[in-house]
């Protein structure tokens, strides 16, 4: 059965599957904070690890973060032994997050640790706290449905500890 929550009936059910939340003032799903995530990326050799997250029309991003699901450690052979993050409206784009260093040389993110813009934290002291791109170029809202592209980048040297990371974002629908 499909569950429906709205202002007229409260909670009701009908044939089908899933959940629909309706609000007469602003439309279906508006005003509720959602969390979506990209795929879990197994980081190892130097490469771009891309994922994408589809957002509905009217979505405004309120937070972005990265969680470590399996310990990840960078090498210690040079300053370029880092893991960075880009988030934009196209693959490799930087319209939302511009190439921030998540892990610097010889640093580790332990399993279960997460960082986000709202938390203002870092995996380790050498990394950078997540932040949205400053100014008018930061595209947090769109009236149309869109895809947000994430790119975790292992630079220069294969990781000492091959690990898993996943980008997530929070958003609300504004209509």
C-alpha cells in the first residue's frame, strides 16, 4: 500500500507503493529536508571517482558532506598525496564545491567519520573544512530538476589504505 500524508486526511493509504507527502500551500514534498547520496566510491589509485545525485525541481541544497565507510589513508611520498573533492552541475564542475583537500599527505579518515559544510569539521588537521563556493557562482537552487556531479580525486600516489567514501547532500524543495 502507498502511504499519503496531507493536510486534509493526515495519514491515509491507497493502492500502490511508496510514500507521498503533500502540503496544500507549497506543493508535494516542499518544506521537508531530504538527504541523498552518491554511490560509495572505493578509492585506491590516482584517479577521478565520479558519482551523481539527481534533485527534483525547486531543490535548494542546504548541506554537503562526505562520509568514510572504510578507513582511507594517503601516502607520504610528496605534497601531492591528497584526496580532494569537487562538486558541480557537470562532471568535474566546481560550481558548488571547488577542489577542496579532504585528506592531506599522510592523513587518515577512519571508518564512520563524516565531514560536512554545516558541521564545519575536517577529517584531519591538514585537510580543509568543506565550504560552498563563495559569491554568485555558487548554484545551490534550481527551479528545474537537475543532476549534481561529485568527484573525489586521489592525486599523485596510490593510497596506503584503500578506503571507501560517499558524498551526500541535504536539500529542501522550495516552490
